[in-house]
C-alpha cells in the first residue's frame, strides 16, 4: 500500500508500481508518477519544512512550481546534494532520499522557532535597523549568525559530478505552456506546417486539466484529450515536444532560455544522459500560454501545515489519487474551490464546511456543492486555525464581526482567486495593464508574442481554447505558414471561475496583530507590509525591498498581488498607482550547471598547443599559461630547480646554442601592390626602401601615439611582407590592421591573412646556430655576406619549405626557422639532433625573457603599459622622421607626450648584485621622505642573469635617461634596496655577438 | 542575445558573431599630422554617447569579418538598421519619428 491517504479508483497512477523513498531518514512507499509531495501526502505527512525567519512549521501550499514552503534537500550521494528542491515538482523515483531543511535538531522540535515568539524583533526591515551597530559586528557576528539561522538549504560542498548539455534551436512558433490553451495553439500552428516547439514544465502535458474534472473536450475528459493531442503533435515531423522543460527567461528578439530536466526523475540515470539540458531558442513568434496561479487567503496562521490551495488538493486527488485529509474545510472567495470540495466529497472525504467570504454566492458549482450535501457558510471568514504542527480546526466568524464557531478539520483548502502568470510576458519587456477584473494582464507588447488563455485573463476553457487556436493560426501565418483546414477542438463541458479577492481577509486587517502570511517563503505578513507603508515606503519597489515580499526564490508567485493590494489599501491609492514590480528571469531557479553546461574545467577556455608541444612534454618541460597557449617555461634536468635550469639554459645559448619554440608569435602576411604603402601607414618605420629579403624591427602605435605592438617584419618580395606580432597581440593587431584597411585606407590594394597557426617557428640562437641549421638547409647561402643579420630567405629545410629569418632576440647570432606547422615537430627533432653535436640546449620562455633583458630588448605589455611612446622606450630611432603619415603620428606630438619628465625605460643595477628586484616594485628618489612617498616609477622586468653574474632590471622612471648614474631606492616591506640608474643593455654593449 | 543584420552577408546573425567597434562616422583626417590639438581632441577623444539613436561601427568578426555601420537605439537596445562601411549616414530611419 502506497500510503493510507491513497484513494482507490482515484487519480491516474498505477498503485501496483510502487517506489520506495525516505524523508528525514524514515522509509515510505509511493507510486511511480508521484511527486515527492503527493507521495508524502499519501502517507499523511504534511509537515515538511521550517520557515525562513520564524522557523514556523510548514506544509505543502501548492502542487506545482509556485510552491514557496515545501523545499527539501535531495541527495543521491555525497556530491549530488541539491538544496531547495520543491517537493511539489520533484518526481518520485525508487530510492529517492529527501531531507527537510532549516531546522535543528528536528523538524517537529526546532530550537529556531523561538524566533516566532520573539517576532516583534524580526519585523519588516529588521535587518536594516537592528544590526546597524557596531558596524564591524555585521561582518563577523551578525551576518554569519543570521545566515545560518535564517536560510534555506545548504549549498553542496563538492564539485558537481553531473554533466549538462546545451542546444540552440530555431522555430517559427514557440508555445510556452502545455495546458489546454497551449496545446490548442500548438495544434493550430503545427497544422500549417511551420516548425513548432511546445514546452511545459510538468512531466505530462495538460496543465489545469490535471485537476479540472469538469472539462470535456471532443467527447472525452479534458486530460485524455490533452494526452491524445500530445501524441498527435509528437508524431508530426515539424513539432518538437519538450516536457519537464521550463522557459525561465525571455530575452531580446524572441530569444527564450529553457531548461529541460532530463534525468532528475530517474532512479539511476547513468552517466550517458545529462542531468539537464539548456535550450536557447530563437522563435519567429512566441505564444505564451502560461496559465494562472491560485492565490491563498490571507488570514491568521494561514501557514499551518494542512492549509493549502484548493487547486492543489484537487490535483492531489484527481491526478495522484491522494486525499489531503479525511475531514477538510474550504475557505474561499471564488467558485473554483467548490470544484475541489465536490471532487473530494465524491471520493469519500468529509467536507466539514465551505466558508465563502461572498454573500449569497450562486452558480452551477455552488448548486452542485449544495446538492452534494456540503454545508456552505457564506458571508463568513475563517479568522484563525487551531493546531500546531498540523491544522486541527478553523474558527469561522461573520465577515463583519459576530459570534465565532470552531469547526474541527484536518486540512483547509483555500482560494482567493487566480493570478495570470505574466512573468514571461513581463520579461519580454511587455507592459501589463490592470483590468476591470482587478488583474494585471498583458497590455502593450514589446516583442512578437501573444498571450492566450488564463495568462491573458481569459476565463473558461472554451474561450481560452478559441483564443489560443486563433492565436496559433495567426502566429503560424505570420511566420510563413500556409492556411489549412480547420480542426478546432470542440469544448463540450467547461468550468468557469469567478474573480475572488486581493489583500487580507477579515480578521487580518490593520487593527490586528495576527500573523497572516502574504509571502510564505520570506515570512512576510500583512502586518509587515502595512508597517513598511507606515515607515514611509510609497512605491511597491520600496515596500518589496523593505519587507522582502516576493524576493524569495519563488519570486512572489502567490504573494505579489496580495502584497500590492495591502500596500495600496494602506496608501488609499488604486493598485496600478502603487505599481507592480518587474518580473525578472529566471521564472524558477536554474542550476549553474545548466547555464555553464560543458564550459567547465578544461573546456572552460580553449587550450592552444604548438606543433612541438609533444616534444617539449616528452623532454620534461614545465609549461606556463600565456593567454590560451601552453608554452614551455623551462626544461629542468634531473636535480635542477627552476633557477638552476634557467641559468644553465641562458649560459648554454651564449656558449653554444639553444632551441626555442617561438610558434606562438602572431604572424600576418601583408600582400598586394600597395603592401608597402599600407605598412608605412600602420608602422612608425619606413618600409618603401626596405629591400626584398631584408627584415626590420617594426613598432605599431595607436592613434594616441602609444606603443600598441612590435615585431620583426620580413619583406619576402616587393608586394609581400611577413609580419610578426607579440603572442598576446596576434588577434588584436590583425583586427587593428583590418579596421584601417577596410575603413580608413580602403583605396589600398592589400590583402591581410593571419598565418600564426600555419607556420611553426623554431628559434635557434647562439654562436653555433648557423652550424646547427646549415647542414639541413637546401638552396640558401647562409654565409654572413649572403645572409647578413636581419635578412630572410626562402628555401628548404629537411626537404620542406622554410622561411628562414636571420634575427636575434638574444643578442647572439640567431635564426628563426619557419616551417609549415605540420612539419614543426619533425624539423625541431632534426635540429635538435644537430644541436646535440654542439652541446645545444632547449630553452623555455623564462630563459628567453632573461636573455632579451640582458640586451635591453623590450616586451610590449611588460615593459610598456599602453602609456609608453617609442621615445619613452628608447626606440625613437624606429620612428620614420621623414614620414608624412602613419597611425599615431599626430598623437606623438600631443603636449603631454613631448613634455619633459616623462617616464622613460632605463636599466637598474642593484648596489648589491645578488639582490633581484621585484617586478612591479615602486621606485623613489628619497627613501627618508614621509609616507605616502612620491613614486617616480616602477620596475618592469627583473631577473638574475647568470651571464652577467648579477641581477638586472628594467624600469620606467620619470626623466630616467637624465638620471643615469643616480642612486634611487626601492622601498620594500622589510628593507630599502639601493639601485643605480644605467643604460638598458647589460651584456655585449657593442653588439658584436650578433655576428659572433 | 540580439540578432544583427550584416549588410555584407545580407542576413541576421546572432550577436555572438559580432564585435562592437565604437562610434561611426568619425573619419580620420587626411592631413592628420597637421591638425590642431582641438581638432585631434574632437577626432580621438570626444564621443556622443547618446541616450537614444546611436550610429556605431560593428565587425562581423566570426563571419565575413567586414566592418559595417549600424543605427541602434540605446534605450530599447533595438537595431534600427545596418549599412555598409563608407555609405553616408542615413538621413531617414525606418520606424523612427523626427
Ligand atoms: Zn557578414
């Protein structure tokens, strides 16, 4: 038996298909198709949680996504713990394990409930007022304690082991909501042949037909009709049907985010299926059929477990076959609760009484209730309920005062009316309108969408379906669908519900101090809202923030309208003047996993590896991340630390030779009859007279005159330049060049091609570099006469094409061997074998940095920071003085850029040669001045140089070049370091080694 | 995510494929080396940043890679129109009054 409250012959589940589960460690049995809520209710469990602030006992309010109370933790294992799961939407599976939250030591005895007694201290705005002083205590004392006492679930403390997927989809008509209206709209659109996607958050389609027993369509029950339509839609090639899928966000241009719960309902999902799937759908037209949400009655202690929405009780009965009690009361201000009472009565549940706030209600449902023998107390209110952990009685009083009467009950069904779900419409930037029925309904549309049925304020099944069918047809036609035969479903029997009420019910008015809850999840009462108004809040946006009404994870699905009405009443203003808060995404909480999908761990960002990466890995390279690149940092041999390895690499390069993987350099080919003219405009240097086969170090500026990038450029032919950029600058330099070529210099006949990944680059540097390369090269005379420093030749190496550059970033004789990327590793291995004969070493980026710093070669982005001119960097020689134009030419003459005292790049030698400065350290000229000291610059590069036998550093210093020989100071936390200003070259000042 | 019409590809593509490139119709002076400080300030530093209609440059970076111009309403974030680089600033905007 799957629970004492399971009614035989009621509901749509198969009782024999049982599923076991636990709640707070206790074992229960439910039925496949149950939600955790229906399964617990079948077992007579109403108490499922403690409230946020007052720790009051709470039960199930609803049977759907709007649930504010019944939040539990579902744990599959130690890593798979999901807090704040709504028990009303969590489908039951065999072995499910759930735990209640926010209680200690137990659900039925919770120490935190003292907050309920102490509640005067916890009224609206208390966070803002009570804990203001002393300020420091907020962070250390108040906040941690408030967070642990007032809170919901506990976040998991392990990485999420599940995987998620993500899909983009396009369609002509997207229908959101799979109730009667949504299905009618989808059917109408699908029949025209357009591409349709229909999504619903429930496991099964049908919406309110799940409980609306009075509905009959096309000669069958409403639910059965819905299942037939779903089967029909699924069979159509142009329709995608997504169940368990919530549209959580409506963005610009009909871009809708949906999350599909793929395996959350399975006992053993396995590893092949994702937990959730994110759908990013672009639709030509959107049909919103999101229905309406029933409101609760606002009266004293309306949060007692057992007190719930009438539609919820009806759903538990008609769909799950569960009676929420054996002796229920009903408290309503509209007709729909009567349907619940009648269905329960028919199922054998005693209905103690219907208390109707209205005088002399009339209509079919009221007549049916009377005929079924249910006692109706009209013009009366429920002023309070009895019971502690579960409702035991209701106290009924004439609504304008008078004698009380207490009626024993074990559940109370309430309905204050229905609130159209305009959340997605509001997210689409549509403006809601307050209509004559005192409902906010879609008013002005901002996007190509339409609302149909209950979310549009349309009452009754027949009217809703007519409207939806027409809207589906129209949307399809607008999206390019063809007119087709009409097969509009015919509604045979209908339930029409009248309007209900907003705000607090009698007995919970301004003259009372009772706790009549408006927002269950954030523990906001009618009294709190009134207090906010008394304390000066006038706009609903302020009332909301002061009271936190509607700010919980349920975003006020049941509470917003009540809160608004109570505030409006206090302000004696019409509701629209107080305003409705804006609805924001997500409609219901979305996991981070679904949003980030595969973009985590190694897939968070692409990893770029050079063609020689495998060789470096095999030879023990330690890698460093340079942007998305993995670069070999140094190659330690056995027993070497980084320092020892880098020292050895630096010494070996200058003694014999070293091999360095420079493939990450940005490379751009500039080709065309106007290539030289283009280069003249993009770089400070002159290019027209550079001979083919020669290279030049180029500097690129921004229009403001500051250094943007640099690199060696080889002229392969009159109309062809092989440009190199910094590793980090590759993409933006290409963009910068394209921008000028396309928009400022479109008259130039030039073509730009990124060739960064097409050429692998092996730098061979050192006195033996030519001896290593020459035996492998064909067709290139590598003598100093034929191939001087800064030249480029095309030929073959190891039988494959090469662009061989003679250039140096070390100051020693050097070459950069460019080969097609696919040959990179093979050529590297051949060069390595040759290198071994000469005792060459592989060196990494750290040695490369040290070697270039020994020569005072700058690295753009390290020794420059976007405010450095060529002159500041000591590179004035690279600016063509006779040129009439280049990007940055005017910027260079700006007053500030030619002013005296600018920061200039200089060398620094520490007085103690063993001390290595910290990069970024500030420099002062007088260490005895009071703090804050005047900083005159900072260290940009600093290393130990084994070749120089001392530390070396580059720094940007105000008026630096004029300070040569001066002593400056680098204040550090523990000491002050004395330094001498020098030139930038520390090794081989005469530059003789380039031909050494 | 916005849809942006590339005037070269002649179709709407998702925003992810594009990169904004700042205000449009600011031509680099042909005699830039000779212009005054004031003119350089106007050319390089001063931007409209309007509330409402803005003329701006975009690049269809992950598509045809062309730069083009767009008219966008900064309040509604809606694109009014797009047109090719080098084409004149449109005098009439579809669906925009005044
Ligand atoms: Zn394009």
